[in-house]
C-alpha cells in the first residue's frame, strides 16, 4: 500500500499527465499509433527502475529516524523532570493536626513549585509534538520533491517519444479506462530512463542512514551512538 501511495504521488509533479487509478490495456512495444494520444504507465516505470522501492525505503527511514529522535528528547525531558522533582522534594507535612503559619507557608511554596513543574512539563511536551508535526511535513516534502524531480525528467522523454510516433498528447495509463497497445509508450520511455540511469544522468534516490541510539540506565540524557538499539521504534507523542 505504501508503494502504491508513493508512485501515485508522482502525478502532482507532472503537468503533462493526469488522472487517478491504474486500469487499461497492457503496454505494447510496437505497432502503429492510433489517434493522437499516447499512454504511459508511470507506476510501472517507477517500479521497474527501482525508484518506487527506494522512495518507500526512504520514507520508512525518515519516519523511523523521527521517532527515534523524539525518543531521545523525551528521555532528556524525563531526566530533567526527575531532577527538578528531587529538588522540590516531597510535599511538606505539618507536625500536628493543624499546620502552623510557617508550615502553611512552606506548603504553599511547595504547591507553587509543583504547579510550575507540571506546567513546564506540559509546555515541553507541546513543543515536542509541534516539532514532530513539523518534521513529518518536512519528510513528506522531501519525498514530494524527489517525485517531482523524477517526473520532470520523465516528462520530456515521453513528449519526444510521442512526437516521434505522431502523437500530440501524453496521458497516464491511470487516467484511461481502455486503450490500444499501439499508443502505449511505457516500454520506450523506460528504455530511455534505463539508458540515462546507466549514464548517471537520471535522478537517484539517496536512502538516508538509520539513526542509531542507545539507552542509558542513569539520569543522563540518551545519546546518539553507532550501536544498534535493542528495542523497537518509540511511538510518536
């Protein structure tokens, strides 16, 4: 399902293609063109060229790295709260049934500090959630930008191949209910993409490295390291 979403997202970055869904005839490698419309299956090109799987892996790692980064921040926050709670200490208890003025004042001071501690905790949690949402948007923008770059590179290839066949318009196979194999230029476009890939003249997807963290058993913040974590990915806040 994730791969399906990724490859369909390419449509937004390619003005020459339109439509949704993936139906129609199978791509043919030859035959005379009929009509003035060419059809190209972008999903198949992305999958066969390896870009679909690379983009899927990139999305997964970006999401995992974000979760792990949030885990580190949460761990740091927890350690800070523990330290602050120790500084505040337990709630003062009156020596007798009725607290003295001094004891009452001490209880009030403790209550104020405890409320500030809780408010500080809530503020930091909200900040973490905001940064998490912002980074998720940034991750999606990274994927969208790469899809748009790939689409921009494929677009002139499809146009030129269609022109060579005497066709004026190029549409996605996803936008057509049925079509003649003769107007399917997917194979020709893929050949061009493959040639450009061999020449190093086609966009590549750089898969990010997985962020490695380790957990500490002390009150010190969790640190980034090169060891592999023993537990699964943390849940987003």
